[in-house]
C-alpha cells in the first residue's frame, strides 16, 4: 500500500497531539449482565494497541463501541478527539470513513465477489471506476491475493477471506484500523501470514490500530518483529528489540487488568497476569 | 429465569417501537439521497418476476374452485348464470389481493428474514455500517419499494388468472356460455370494488417488506436464530395481512357503501 494520505482535518488533529481513541469510564451491559465495567484507556496516534484477555471478557464489544456500532450505557468514547455521544448519525458515518475494521469472521458480503467486496467503500463514495479498479488491485497485491479478484467469498479459504477483509479495511487508507481477532480459528501458518500483514501495514503506513487476539504468540510476534522495507520481509527486531509503538491492554471479566508496554507486561508481578501470559 | 409480566409487556412495547422506527425510517429514506436504484430493480425482479408462477397458479386454481363451489349453491336457486358475477367480485375484492399477499408473504417475507438474518449473524450488517452504509437505506427501503410496487401488479395478474380459471371451469365443466360469464362479471363490478382490490396490495406489500426485514435485522443466536426469524416473519406477516384486510374492507364499505 502507498503511504497514508492524511486529510487536512486529520493533520490538524495529529498536530493537537490528542489520543486517536479515548475511553473514559465506559460501561455497558446486556440483559442485566455487565460486559464492560468502568473501562478507561487512551490510544495515541501511530500506536498499535493489542487487546488480550480470556474469551467473553468484552473485547469484541469494546471494538464495536470504538466504531460507534453500539452505544455505551455510561461513559464517554472519543475518536479523533470527538465524542461519539455528541455526533449525530451522519457524523458517525463520516467518522467511520476514517476507520477500517476487520471482523472476527471476515464479514465479507456473500453476494459480492472479491473485487466488489474490496471496492465497496469506494463505490459508496462514488470514486471514479478506473481509480477503484487500480486501488482494489493495489490492496489485493498488499495481501497477496490478486489472483482471486473474481472469486466469491464462498470459494475462498478462511485465511483468504481474512486477507480479503484486511484489503477491504485498508483500501481507503484509514487513520485507525480495528482488527477483531484476525487470526481467530486459523491454523498457525495462516495466522503467521495474517500477523505479517498486520506488521507490514503498521510499519509501512504507521496507522494507529487496535487489535484483539487470543494467541499470545501473535501478540508477541507483533511486538518483537518489524517489516524490512528493503527486503520486503518481516524479520525479528535486532538485539531482542521491541517495537516502541506496540502496547498492550488486558481485559478480564469486563475490567482492565493491565495497560502498558510490552516490557511492563512481561515483568508484571500480578499473579493472575503472570499465570495468563505464562 | 422467572417470568415477569412487566418485563414481557415492556418487551412487546419495545418491539412495536423498533418496528415503527424501522418502518418510518425506511419510508423516509425514499425522499432523500442516496437511493439504491440498482438494488430496487434487483428486488423487483426477485420479488415480482420470481413470484409470478405461484401467483398465476394460485389465482387460476382459486378461480376454478370458486366457480365449482358457487355453481353448486347457485344451482339450488336456479342462478347458475350468475357464476361469473360471483367469481369476478370475489376475486377482485377479496381473494385476489389476500391470496397474492399471503403467497408473496410466504415466499418473500421468509426470504427477506432469512437473508437479512444470515447477514446479521455473520456480522455483514455491522460490516456494512462500518463501511459507511446505512443498512436501512441499502437493504430495507429497496425491498419496501419493490414489494409494494410489484404486489400491486401481481394482484392484477392474480385477479385476471382467477377470472380466467372461473371461466374455464364454467365453460368446460358447467357448460355455461363464456360471453355470459364475462358479461355478468364485468357488469357486477363498480369503481369501489376495483379501488378496494387495488388498495389492499399496497398495505400487504408494506407489511411483507417491513415485517420480513424487521425480523431479519433483529436476528440473534446463529443459524437457529435465522430459522426462528424466518418462521416468525411468515406467521406475523400472514396474520397482519388478514387483519389489515379486514380493516381496509370495513373502511371501504364505509366509503363506497358495498
């Protein structure tokens, strides 16, 4: 993918130095059961924030809250410095134009082929068809799936669907990418391919992102590897180095139990966290 | 969990509110941009042209049965010649609109609920919203416009087929005169009857599309939930079509006096 083209309003926001995502005392429950309870955290511009935690801890709900797909019962969510509560429906749709989202089960449209799925957002924005075709090819080249452009989602493997979903999320050069378990349910080799794409996207476009994963191995791969632009390969950071822009957030039973850097996580004294990461 | 009448009553009120909001929004979308014309035409083809065979067959055989049954009773009064009048009036005022509504409901309310339900449980609806598209505008409004528009014409076709079926039975089995059948049928119709028969599909089309989409969009619980939504959509739309048919008939009797 080409370098991110930053819109003037986004340039103004970046200059302000504010967090891209900010949760302030957010709580939400369903049918009398608390899913997230008093969650507060910030994600700075250019940061990759990995969400870890046991299944059912409220990670996917948090992701949907961040994109305004559901509303919290209490608390404030600010995306690009603007409160979602203060935005009307039209403004939320405009905000989403800056956000790319990869869903747990890919969520590709069954009735559309790969090309139309990836092009969906550009078609909605009435971009010139010639430009759409070029950008679709560019996005599919990024995920190394140019050859499946005419296929339908049902003809693709789980890993391929996930990669097409990534292509659909990055086609509009978003300023924030939300990955909801991009490696969930995939075999280790395919998971590695997906994580390499996430690292490539992080190091080429420096896009802010939130990523949910159940696999600690994937999380640490993200923290300890980088994309070598010259060799076009993902490699381990020299001298056991750690990517400074990658940070962690651990959720358990709807509460934040850790918010910090990779080193802080690996050196934690919290018994539950130690048990979880070991 | 303990049954609470209060929670049950609240859930019913909430469902009615959600349904009303969805219907209102999908109607309001017709008058603002963006409009998804290609989706409207696709739905017209799927709902209208796709339902043509069942509507033609149902209409034709209903007309046949109506003629057979009517002849038995009319014979007792020596009025077999009035079979045309009875078949035509019944088809145009009542059976054409209601049976077409029920057949299209069985075919399309279920189709809409299962399609949208599958999209909901596989997060495609959320993906659509995340990609900046309002699902009500993209999915519900085209189905609403297409169903109302096509059901109107399907009802006319059903009426015609029913009358043709009645004529077929009258001529071949009852040995009646075809000209008499059509003449008595034509003469029996008044403007009010035709208007009544053409107003009903507008309501039925609205009910089929909004109920089908409502149950589809509120689907939860995976593939089992999709099956449940589909059944609920067909049952609810069929019952409401008959209920609204009664209300419209009552209103039309008030307006036209017959």
